[in-house]
C-alpha cells in the first residue's frame, strides 16, 4: 500500500495554506494566509475562489459540520467553523458567507472541532483555554485553563471526553466535572497535533521532538516512531481507523493503525500544516507551507485468498493474479474503489456508487447493484452471503445481490463498527454494543431479527473482540470472545438451558481467527502461537482441552503480531513491523472434523492410527462423546490411556434404557441439570435421585424424593452411610426432621431399587419391540 500524490505546477495560494477540509468525497475547501478560501473540484480539476476574507482574518483551522449523525443526514445548512489568529471563530456557509463571528479567546484560536453529532463545538486557544460552544455559537462552558497554548484538540469517540495538548503532555478530560482526568507526559518536545479515532479508539500525537506516537484511550503507549528530520506538524486518522497519515517538512507518510509505515513520500511542499481524509477514506489532502495543496490517494492495496492475489493498481483498476498458472485478469470500475474483500470464492468490491460481486471462477461478468450510501466502511463475508456496513446501518446481501435483511438495535452507531466487534456466519450476525461493551447482540441472517427470546448475550466484562465459527450447524453455532482481561471464552449462540454456558479456553490472548472450513481456532496466547484443534472439547470433556492444543513458540514474532486469516492449513500473521509471516498447521485436524461431521467414524479411527498424534485421539474422543458415538469414544480414550473414562463409557453402555444412557452421557460432560431433566422427563425418579446422591447433592436428592413421595428412605440411608464413613454427625435440620419419621431398612431399599431397575429394563424392552414392529406396519 502506498500514496500516489499530485501537486499542481504552480500554487493557487500566494501564502502558506493553513487548513483544508472536504465537503464531499470529491470537493475540498482550503484556507490560506492570503485570506482566500478556494474550492477544489477533483472530478473537473477546477479550482475556484469561494470568498476573500477580511485582511485581519488569518485562518488557523477549519472543520465542516458533520453530515450524518447515527446514519441520518443532517438538515442543517452546510456550514464550517473557521478559527483565526484574531481570537475569533467564524461560522461560515458553503458559499463563504460569514454567518457569525464570535470573540472566543485572547490571542489566536488554534483549533476548532465539532463533536460527532454536531451538538457542540470545542475551541482551543493561545491563552491556554478550552471552551465548549453550542452549534449556534453560544458559550456553554470553559472546560480547562492552563498556562501554555493548546495547539490541538480532539473529541473522544462518544463525544463525552476531550483530548488536548498541554506542552509536552497529553490530557484526556471528561465533560462530567467529577470524572477523573488522565494526563501523561508524551513527548520530549511541545506536542503540535493530536487525533482520536472513533472506530478503533486509538490516539495519535506528533510534536517538536520529530516523532509521532500511537496511544490507547488509557494513555498506554502502543507505538513510537523513530525521529524524523523535522517536527511532525500534522497527522490524521482515516475514517475507518485502519491507516493514518503524518505530515512534516517536505514529508508525507502513510502508516498502519499499529504505527509502522506503509509508505514515505518526499513532495516539495514545505511543512504540511493540516491533513484531511475524504469521507470515504480513499483520498487525502494536505495544506502546505509553500502555498500548495497536495492530494494523495491510496493504491497498491493487496487481498489474498488461496491461489489468488488481488492488487489495487489504480483508483479504478484491480489486477487479479492466479499464482497457480500465473493468469492475470484486469478489473475496471466506473468509480474509484472504496472497500474490497476476498473470501469464500468471491470478491466483493464497493465503489462510491455501486457494489460489484465477482465469483473466483469467472472474473469477466460481475454482479452489480447500486448502493444508497457511498461510504462503506466494512465488508464481512460468509460462505452464503456478505455484510456491508456504512454510516447508516448494516446490510446483509446474498452473492446474487439480493438484500436479505438490515438488522437494527437500540442506540446503534454503524459508523464506529469494525471487524473486531462485528462477526458473520451463515446463520448469525454478532455485534458488540458500543454503549455497554459487555453486551453482544445476536441476529438471524435471514430475518435480521434478534435470536431466541430477543435478549442479547451479556458477558461479565467488557468485550474487545468477537468471532463466530464458520462451520457448525445452526443449533451448535459458537462464538469466541476476548474480554478486557485478555481471556478467551467460548459459548453457544443459542442457549442450551436457561442461560448461556460460557467457558474460558485461554488467557492472555491478543488475537484470534477461526478456520474458514473447520471449527478450529487459532490465536496468539502470551508469546505462543496456539491452535485449538477442537475448542468444543471444553463442553464435552473440559479436563482434556489442554491436550487438544498445538502450541508453537512465538518468540520469532516481533511486537504486537496480529492474525489476518486462517484459510485451509495456512495462517497469515502480520507482525508489529508490518511484515507478513505464514504458519502451516497440520491438515489432519480439519480432516478429522470433516469425518466427524459426516459420521464417518471408521475413517476417523484410521486417520488417528495413521497420524499417531495423541492430540488427534483426544479430539476424536471428545467429538465422539459429543455425537454420543460411545464405541468410537471408547477406542479413542483407550488409545490415550484414560482408563476411568473407558470404564464410565462401559457403564453408560450397560444402562437399561436410552434415557439413562443419554443422562449419563450428559453427566460425563458435566451437564448435571440437563441429565437430571432427561431422567425426570422419562419418569425415572429413582435414577434422578441416585445421580444427585452420587454427586453428594444431598439437598437436591432429598428435595426430589419428597416432591415425588418416593425413596426418601433411600436418600436418608445413603446420607447416613456417607456421614459414618467420615465420622460425622448429622447437623442438617431438614435431614434430622425426616429421619425422625422414616425408618431406614437396607433390605427394603435394595428391593425397591431392584424393582425400579427391572421396571426400567422392561419398559426399554417394550419400546425396542414397538420400534421393530413399526416399520413392518
């Protein structure tokens, strides 16, 4: 990826250009110390004078009123705020007419910024004051006062906090007076520019120490650049938060969100005082010290999938290369490319007006449909359909171009969604809520309606990243999530029982991705690359989960590696310095998943015997138990020497009825409530009581016996035997109460138990006879 820059031969402004701002994706306004405001039309390459300002107005900053708020277009006239050195800010219309001028600060007003919903304006001045104004220009409050000038200011993603410079320090100040202020020393020189992205919640800063730095919203340093030749005078996040640009003297740099540099340009611009991205994130404009306005657009982005490599060669042209036969196809588009995604055999490309869907088997005839909004910020693909996210909402499309649904939830802000907090599978869309980061909304892909009873899944801590598996049947769909503690959890999308069963499967996990064709999960855990060959083992046999892992030392990775994809047996990892490395994973686990899904248990056993890998035997054992294939499970557990489990499987096989067998299989996986419910539903009261006795759930056993008026003496007898074994006396009031009126006679109890078991055997025999007669009829 790099920037393709363009500069006119002669500068249109006679003095330095101080600020620039986009009105649309193809129209830019620039302000200069020659008092002129110019309008640049990139479609016609024309430049026209909007207005000549008064001689005493020297502009310092320009910011357009936000066009969309929560997906709705603003009705307010198109206006911008212009700050100047005379201590005023001016509200100006698109025609250049000054609607209002407000005396704001003593000395120059150095920065002015609208918040994300346009309800407030913030200004920062040379006098060290930061003030908040209404959109009509009425003073609301003075947020901060300090001794040094505030050179730059930015709103937090929710417009509830302000980031500003204070000499060599950065300060995050919440609007609530009682909330805690975060302040930290950030640079070795005065900080000149800051920016805060609403999508990734990361902060940029640049200063006179000639460095730019990336921070999280708690003030933790994520990246610091090497020292440039000159101070960093401007920087700006792209709207989607994936890249940012940095400007300095005769320098323009394009960087990844983690900090490393994609490309460095050395145009003849003088210092770049201001940078602004177009609303679609494809173009960049810079205000230059020599009177020029520099334009740049992003090219040479790459997308890879299996044997295809796709490169954006020009704004409207892509090159498709098949690395197997070196065949090359060129794709031409009517408008410039904004977003693209390549997965599951399809390429989805969005331009400013249309969406193109290509099948990897045929690059000549794309399916094309029009878009309402031209600012798609995210494309997610599943095997059967894909999801487009823009500032207005989420839209689910089939690969035939048919709109399937558009899910919505209260307080939805589609403009700040990214790939970490939205996930897609064939039947489910998962979206993490921004207002409460513990909440995950789950929607049906066909209807767009909330799953189940409409209640979202709520985790106990804030969730940082979510990912839906791609290959489970709908009823078994799972979602993996990383929370604020960097713990990795797995849960079912659909509730199995009264509430979601959430199990922790990893700690200190920084990044994770599901395989595209099997339910295998990979991630970077601490300093190790880890593959969970069968994450669902946590629901079947939790103790054996660690034996299903493949772990590789990750010390070869540089700082902050990120997994991009896991396709087939290849994992692609982007390192902290921007380089890509590829890791191969054994093909056998995916093959085992395939055999298990197709119930080809003999093939699965043959594969494990051939591979001689203990982790495969553990995976097979857990898969077989999950499918209640006891014979295969017995062989697999025997192969790994798990004798107690083999004995329990034989005990399950000996059960007189299907219900008992199913209940003990559920018990094997630790699902006590489900096992008890299965027995009670089949009217096997004694067996349900015995299950609780075996687990020392004495109060529940007594509760069932009393409720069903049977085997109270059995519970008391076993309780007495249990206490005698440990030399204890009964202290439970409930047991003492029933012991007074019930006589314990072991012979009667044994006879009663035998009668219950024979009744169960008889009923099971009758059921099998009925089932064998039914087909003949």
